[in-house]
C-alpha cells in the first residue's frame, strides 16, 4: 500500500469519526464531516451544524481560508449540488481552489446522486469516491435508509438476562445490566432522532426515555409511545415532561365519537403531548409518517410484544443485545432474541464487554 493511499485512509477515517459527533442533531440533513488537508496537515475541519446548517464543507473551508487553495478535501458524503436554503457545497469547493476531493459515500438523494461529483470534475478538480465506503455508510446509515427506503433506520435494543428474559411480570423496571451498559444506552439515545416503546412498557415502567448523561441532557430524542387505546396517564413522567422533550402518542382513532377517549386526548394535548392518529399495528405506515417529519433514526426500546412486532414486520435494521449476568427465573418475560439465536438474515458485527455484561451488535444482511 502506497503512502498516499495510507494517508487518504487516515484522514477519511478521522472524518468518519468526526461526523458521528452530531448524529441525532442535524434534523433532515445528514451529519457530514469535512477535513481540508494541505501538506499532510489539517487546516480546516467541520461537521454539519445542529439543525442541519451550515454544512460541513462551507464551515471547513471558512476555517482553512486561503490555505484551501491546492488542498485536499475529505468528505464523508458527496457534496450537495442543488440550491436549497444555502448554495451548493460543490460550488463552494470549486470557488475555494481545492485541488482534490475524496468522498466516502455517493449521495442517493435524487437532487444530488452524482451531480455534485460531476460538477467538481467539470471544474478540473480530481475526484475519488468510495474510500472507506463501508465505514462511511455505517456512520450515515440513518440518512441513507430514509433516502432509499423512505423510513427511519430502526435499531432494536434489548437488555437480556442470562436466562433469556427481558423483565419480570408485574414488577416494573428490573435492573438486568450494570451501569456501563446503561451508560452506553444513554449515548445511543443521544445519537438517535426518536425512541419508541409500547404502552405496556410505558405503564409498567413509567420511563422518561431521556438522555441523562452529564453534558448530553439536551440531546434527548423525540419519545414515541404506541398506545392504541390512549392509556398513557397524564401523571406519567412522559406526559409531565412533554413540554421539555417532545412526546408523540400513536393511537388508532380520534375522539369524535367517544367522549371518554376525547377527554383523555385533550388532557394529554394540554400537557404538550402530540396525539398522532395512525394505527399502531401498521408499523410501516407509521415509519413512513415519521420519515416525512425528518426522523431518520429510531431506537425501539419497548417490551417483548413491541420488539416482536417490529421483527415480524421485518422493519429492524440492527439489533443491540446487552446480556446481563444474572437470571430472572420462571416469572420472567422471554426475549424474542437471545445471544446466538437471532432471526434469519442478521449477522454478528461486533462484541464488547461492559463490566459483567456482554454486548453484541447484529445487523441485517444486505
């Protein structure tokens, strides 16, 4: 392997790490990173800003200034070529005098889809694509799924006891994993657009579903509850905090012909809860509706029934299994997935240890 290729991979790997910084914060835009490198030194670096603008390329070019002329730009996703609320990033790269652009992933957005690369090449810039493409696609999986499948990228998270249980009937929350695993789950929440549970979990556990790691409290995802009969209590933690972190309750009907239902609906709305009329059993339609709102990543943390429903609908892209060391016994609720027994079509991608817990990551085969 030549020194140039090695250098390219090193800088692209750094860009991919950087792009993860703002996952879950960039609204409908992807979290993209750009490094401007001259004489093997980074002279500009940026990631898509919270809210989605400004884009990474324009920020990195501004940091580099005149040093951008003749430099190399490493970008995790193809620079945009269309005029939206901001001019195309491809134009900014051309105007800066960049000599070479290296891209990890081509943008499937029909407004781009190779046009950004063509603009750069037509301007005489050397363009190379596909460097660390697999790693780039993993970092951009949420955006790419929303673009190609018109739904969010769905991650199913399960904490499973040594005897294959998710919890114990009638006892509310049960600590299955240790603090290391729980900390990782909060990091996952911070990187995700929305988190979903079923009403059974909401009633049994009364969860907050927020990110509570110091410094990341403002990165809590939108919270979604599948609630066919609109049973979420107004006194629940979710309802009581809806004005601080958005809550969407998905229910099957409105209250036009049911005064009691309408009263529950009004009570929740008064607290800031959004009531979305969409049959919770039609998960594909729900995910499409969420995608139109700009939700690109969804973390499913519900109980066994909710987990199984997503698996049955073949809407899970990744399964994260946190395996605890203790057992729950005969009163436990069985997990639909346990270590070594994944649904067909999923492969193990990685493992880790957090204290006494074993973590496993499975991903759907392409």
